[in-house]
């Protein structure tokens, strides 16, 4: 009877935590990686809004930046991959939207 029993809640939390591991990207981690990958000027006019599957959705504040970032998407993807080691980002989708 000296065996300590964990409540079911603790066991479930540990299982869920183990399933998610460090493969999930946090908002702060994505923002920091975006600033480094897109560059200082571009990051002032764009902001990652969501991450669905392996696709990063990024809002931009105008059509000029939408075009410029779309042209540089391949290079930005490469730099994001270097900054987010082990995390998979297969594509970036840009859209005009609010930047905060």
C-alpha cells in the first residue's frame, strides 16, 4: 500500500503534454522567427496571424507588401526553417489584413 497513486487528471495532462511535445509553435516563437526571416522592414508591415497544419498565415498592411513578400516567399520559408529547427512550415499564405 506504499504505492503512490496519481489522480486521473494528472495522468491525462501528462499524456496530452507528451503528445504535443515541442512540435507545437508558440506565438512568441513564431513572431521572433518571422522578424528574423522576413527582415526588419517587412516585419513592420506584416504579422503572422495563425498557423494551421504546416501553413503560416501572415497579414500584410498593403498590396505592395503583399507582392514583395510573395516574391520573396521561397527565401523566407528557407530562413524560417533555419530558425524553427525541427518544425515544419510547408507554405506561407499572405493576405491583406490588420497589423497590430
